[in-house]
């Protein structure tokens, strides 16, 4: 069975809203992956700030290089943690959206089942009404026949009560 136009429009709007949220989440995940690849894959080594740091590192002694390496590792670790937090937040939003979509799907399924049940109930009621109408019509016909029979019996009784039989006068 089809939904009413206003309900259909409402559910389509919700569907489009959820669809755009899912698209946004996918974009966030893609961006987070790209950032992680850039940070861990070394593709950022071509940037001017890192190139300047590389030139300055040639002039540093070994302890300074170790400290600088530790600093870079800390920055990378923090960036990775930020990316992982974003990824977890994105997963939570995606799960929330998925739960909402599932709830709405279940509601639509329930509404569809209810509409089917109402439709079958209306059909059953229509059949019962037709049967009742036939019974009432039959009862009226029976009542009319009974009335005609009673009227005929009364007429016969009245006719016989007023009819004068010739035999009764002769015996007087």
C-alpha cells in the first residue's frame, strides 16, 4: 500500500537528510585518512618548513638531533591521536545515523503493516455490512408476507362471520 503524499514527502526529506550526513561522514573519513597518510607517509617532506629544518639539522650535534627526532615523534603521535579521535567521533556519528535510519525503517514497516491490517479490516466490515443488509431485506420481506397472511386470515374470519348460512335460518 502507498503512503499518503505528506508522509511520503516527510520520509523522503528524512532520508535525504540522513544521506547527506552519511556523505559528510564519508568525506571526513577520507580527509582523516589523507591527513594520516601525509603525516606518516612522508609526503609532507617536500614542504618548505621541513626542508628548512632538514638543512638546519646538518648543523646540529647528535643530542640535538635526538631531541629534534623526539620532538617530531611527539608531534606525529599527537597528530595521529587527533586523527584517531576524529575517526572515532565520525564512527559514533555514523553509528547514530545508522540507528536512526533503522528506527525509521522499522516505523515505516510497522505503518505499512498497520495500513494493510486496516485495509483488510475495512474489507471484512464491508462484507459484514452487505450480509446484514441482505438479512434486513429478507426480514422485511418475511414481515410483509406474514402481514399479508394475517390480513388474509382476518379477512376470512370476518367474511365467514358475516356470511349468513342458509342452514341456520331453516332450523329456527
